[in-house]
């Protein structure tokens, strides 16, 4: 037995990627954490026949032999991580601790290792190494009985993250998936006055009624702020009776939603009111600027319960600290539909589509490929950076760009590779096999590297099918399957020609905005005193997804760990051209984002004249108040596209200023 891992991992830093899958449920409940990173491939399966029965943990992993003679700690941490490369970085125990709901590590303190090795029941629930021993470089298939790992109730491990460690660093990690049936919800916080942003994610687990009638919902509060001080702890958060809409008037939320219960404790949720999130978990702690709480709630229905209770279409209110009754911020709870995107082909005899689906940012993306008419004439197929041209044969590099590679893999391997992180994210044929000598294809895959949420979404990019030898053949845009609203800001002056096209889900005004930047002339003198106002022109482009925009010309690029940054409106440089996004007429709300496109490659064609085309993702709200400006930075000699709007840019979507050189 070991527990040096408990002490050594306070400094753990991981460079890993998460993959989450959902599988059919055998007798009882069975969930998996699926690994596909750093040469480690396979899954860890957790199974429990019914509440109060012992569970089993089954490992089926390959790839540990790449580290001969090594031993590996494996732990369950408390909080899930986003399905993106690098999401495990900084997974130290003081940020995302080992799952220890009974406080075993604190109780035994320095004697914990001895107590845990002596009696499994004295180990932390998430200390799998302590209970079952470290993994070695030959482990492939092994099963353990575990009486403390539970899939039911408030101590459930569902939704948490499993991490496999080398001595100090995380080698790979994977979220523990949900059973096949679950209902997702979200409360998106976009509160400008309080500078509180982020999301609260809800996921109701639907168990077979033959096992239990229990309602079990995971709650993950992931919020950041720039306004609260270092001692800003003890913020209660409660579900209230009324929805508040997209505004910030939290007074209209009404009283706490508390149809039953008056006293409350995390140890006895049955005594809590439905809306008492603080009482059932803990108050929010913003002392670091970010508050994260993940817990299982046994009385928080999304689907209307048999008693008629549900938190959907109500609101969550965050309060000032220390039991204050002052309401700081609020957001409505709504159902989060499974996000879907599609690339549809109907050109040169190629007919069909590629369908992408993702439930939340914490899940992998499912891919369904259905194509006919390939004529034995196709080979590779990839997601590319930018959308297609006027037709589905306008696929060359000047139009669709290169392979989608947001994590800069820099090319896919030519030989066999064991895990997906060795490939460019957009290299579908490299990861799943090419289309060589096929008249048609009907296949399904799971991919952890192509998100439909956030800064690195594939929505509004394109899929290109290649002929043998690599020639680009046909292509199609990746668009939302649901209706969109599209706005266009058109620049047409002697200095700037081009456009920026914005697309957002029609039914979700707080979702990410797809931004397609397409400039074919930028010719701006380094110094000028005039500001030219450019009228809006007719739409001439296609949509693409949100990005990294910064409004400060001399601010340093933000890192991925940066949370939220308030757009600065203090310009230290001269505004060159301006275009205001018009309010959309009713005819601009359509179910399609397909339009003609005019774009050029990001190639400099002169000292002060250049072309630029890219696909970006950003969180801009409200979209209709957005204003765009071009500025020239004297300090860094950069041309920057500036978006000023009364809202923050989210951590996952605003990383670097856009450099046009």
C-alpha cells in the first residue's frame, strides 16, 4: 500500500486530456471514465447493483508499459474538468482535492497512510491507491471490490474526475460519466453590475425505477468575479421562486424556493428545502476570485417530480457574504439541450452529412458520418479553420485555411499512434481511418478533442474531403443544427474593406457567439487624427465561432488560467474605422447560417496593407450593443480588432489579442 501520493501531489501539475463517454446500463448502475491521452487508453468502470450494496471497480487500461518499472497512483478528485487538453493543469489537492467526504485525511493527519493501509474503511473514498494499491506498468485488466465507492446519494462519485499519476505529475485524467439517461440544466451568470460571471451546471441522473425512486442531481458552481475582495467568503446561493430573465433585477426573483424543509445540513439533505443550495453543500468562497462547488443533491429535481416540484424556469440568487440578505447576482435555471452541429454535403455526387453532438463541455463529442457518392475517390477528411467559399468546391487553403489545430500539435503522426492527443484536433481521418476505396460510409466515433462549446468550438468552421494524394475535393460548413440569428458588420472605406459576421443560437441569447472575421483590405496609416464611420452593408458572409478579442492595445495576452477580463474602453491609440452591428430585422432570424463568402488568407501584402480571415469564438452579450473598431498600436505595432460591449469575456474564450501581422 502507498500514500506518498497524498503528500507529493500537492504540487501536481498535469498535462492531460479528459474523455467522457456514456454506455448502456447493465443490471444495476455502471459508469465509466474513458482515457485516451498520453499513450494511456482504456477505461475504469464503476458498478453498483443497488444502493447500500458494495461496488466494484474494473480497470482495462493499456499504455502504462511505456514507463517500465514505474508505479502509478490513481485517485478520484472532487470536481470534474472540462473536456479540453490541459484542463487538468494545476490539479493540486488544495484546488481540486481528493474526494474525501468523511474527512479521513484530516482526522488522521500525519498518521493517515498507516491507518488507510491497515483498514480500507479508514481511507478517503477517492484514494483508490490507498485502498487497492498502486498500478504498475503491466496492469491491463483487473477488478476490485470497493465498499466505499458509491454511485447513489450525496456521496456518489458520478461526475467527478479520475487521475492517474506518475510520481508527481498527472499522466492522464477522465471524468466519470453519467448513466445513459440524464437531464442537463444551466444557470448562466452574466451580471455586469456585480461583475459575477460563469455558470452553474445541473445534471439530473435518471436511475432505473426498479433500483430507486431517488432524485439525484449533480450541481457544479463555476463562477468568477473581479469585484469581490480577498475576504469575500460565505456567500449563500439559493434557488428562488421566480425567473428573472436576462436582466439583473434580482428583486423580481421572489422568495426562496422552499416548498418543504426548514432546517438544513450537508449530512442530512432530507431536512433541507429544495432551494437551499448553500445548506446542502457550502457557501461560495470568492477569496481567490473564483468559486467552485461540486456536490450531489438528492432533492433538486429538474424534471417535474411526482410532487410537482422542479427548479427549471426559476432562478439562482447569490447573496452578499456572511448571511447578508443583499442579493449580489442572479440567473435563471433552464434546460440545456444537447448541442448539435452538422456539415451537410450535396455536391459532385457526394451526398450526406457529418453530425456532431455534445451534451456539456465536460463530455466528449459523438461523431456520426453518413456519406454516399464517394465514388472510391476520397481519402482524408478533416475539420479546417474557416468556412467554405461561395460553393462546396471552394475548399482551397486561401478559403478554408489549414487543419483545425487549436492546441498546436503541428501535424499528425504518419505511423500508428495509440491516443488522440497525438493528432491535430481536426484530423478526423487520422484518428478514425480515412475514406480510401469506399463508395459510401456509415460510421460513428467518440472524439474528446472537438468541442461544440467555448473558445475552441468547431461550429462555423468547415469539413474538407480530400482526393487520394491530398487534393481538396468537396467541403461543407459546420453549422448549428438549431436555428440561429446572424448579424453583419460591414467595413467599406479606403482604409478597411471586409466584414465581421456574428451568429448565435436563436433560442439562447446567453450562449457563445460565432464570429467570422473576413478582411481583404486593411490599409491604415500609423498616425491619423480622423475617425471614419462606415455604414452597414448587406451580408456577404458565413458564420464562424467565438474568439480571443482584447480591447486594450497595450495589455499583455491573457493566459488560459485567466478567468474574466472586463473590456477596457480606454484607448491609448487612434481609432481608424468604426462599424456598428445593426439590430437584426425579423428576416435575419433564420434557421440557416449559409451565405456567400468572401475571404482571404492572413497574408501581409505591404507594410501597412494586409488581408485577414479567421474563425473565432467569444462570449459577447448583449450581441446587439456590440461595436467594432480597428486601432493601430504604436507600442507593439499591431493592428487590433476591438469589440466593446457591456460584458466580460469568459476565461475559456478570451485568451489573446488578435494580431494581424
